[in-house]
C-alpha cells in the first residue's frame, strides 16, 4: 500500500495528510523509513519530495540501514529531478557524514552516482576521500568511471590516494583508468604520482590490462609514463603476450614492440607471444607483426 500511495501521490495529497495530522517524521516498522524516504524511493513527482521538505521534513534522518533519503534516491536510480530536489544544503552534509560507518560500502557507490556539484559539496562537508567499500574501492575508483576531471582533481586535492589498491591488489590504473577512453583521467592519476608499474595479486601491471583492450589510448599513455613493456606476471606473461592473445588491433602490438617489448620472452610454459597465436583464430596483421619482430 505504501509503495502504491507514494507512486501516485501528488503534493496536494501529501499536504492534505499533513493538515489532517499525519506525522512528518513517522517511521515504518520494517525499515525505520520516514515519509521522505518513501517519497525518495517511489514518488513519480519531484514536487512531492519538495512539498515534504518545505513542510519541514528532516533530510538527515536515517533508516535502519543507515541511509538518508538522498542515498535512497541515488541507490535506487531515481530520476535526476528527484535526486536534485534532495540535493539541498542541509541534506548533502548529512548524507556524507559518517563516511566510514556500517554502510560505508553503499556510501562509496553513492559517491559514484552523485552529480559533480554534489560530489564537491560532499568533500567540502568532510567526506573521507579514502573511504573503502566492501571490495576495497575508494570514491576515486568509483568516480573514475564518470571521467569527470573536475571531481577527480578535487578528490586528489582532498588527499585521495592515487595508489589505492582494492582487495584484489588492483590499483586505480589497473581498473577504471586502464579501460578508460579519456586520456585526461589517466594523466591526472599519473601526474598525482600513480605508479604505472604497480602489480596486483596476479603480478599484472596496468599495462597488462590495457594491452588486452582494442584501441586503448591507455597503452601509449602508460608507455609514455615509463611503464615496463617487459614486465612479467606471476605466470610469465608480458603485456605483449596479453595483446597477442586478446587484442584485435595490431597497432597495439606494434606500439608495445616500438617501446621495447621483447618478442622472444617466454611465459612459464615456454611460449613466446607468437607461439600463443600460431594456429589460432587471430588477426593476420598481429601474426605478421610478431613474425617480423622475431626475425
């Protein structure tokens, strides 16, 4: 019933309930949610949320899982107008406080979904730029996917660690940056001191990851930042092995070779990059480039 009411409620319905004595801050028995939480989750009309706020609804109150109405709206993927109506001065600091409490895993995801202005306000309100979610990701990990240079720079200026690792040992360069089509993102991290030769738990460097992706500008950027083209993983794979086996673009293979990648290095099974592609369904151009490099 509650979902149905809030899905179809108008500002007039809400004001009518309040005029009849409804408690603006009543909490339900299941989630400890207030009317503002329910409106944030289900209302189809931003004016309903605005009406509750104008009537004095406290946007800082949290449900039993620690979420504010703003967090509910963001985590539920509500329309931008609903989220915008909750991005008021009083609610953003409340949503950002206690960044490291029991709901910290949700909070870093929450940061990823915020608009740039809201994210900057969170930082100004004291949000911890190095808080981690349940996978070890920080707000910087999440915001990298957006490619917003302003927010990334603000996070770094606020003390975000450019060499933060997740629970798999992946650095920021291993993950979002290695798969990004935005060179500015990578440049920001590298300029801030991110290590282009950082290794994860498999011994892979960011260049290993980037070399596996077709048309990846990160390959050239990492090489320009002195990434080692002959770095070996724990099973002896170099970035050239990765590019030979996975990449569809011979230009990436050529870029690695031009940067000094050794085509004769063997993995732990005694295979060179060329050995891995001979007889396989790989682009002819890649095989030809590797054959020419081994002559």
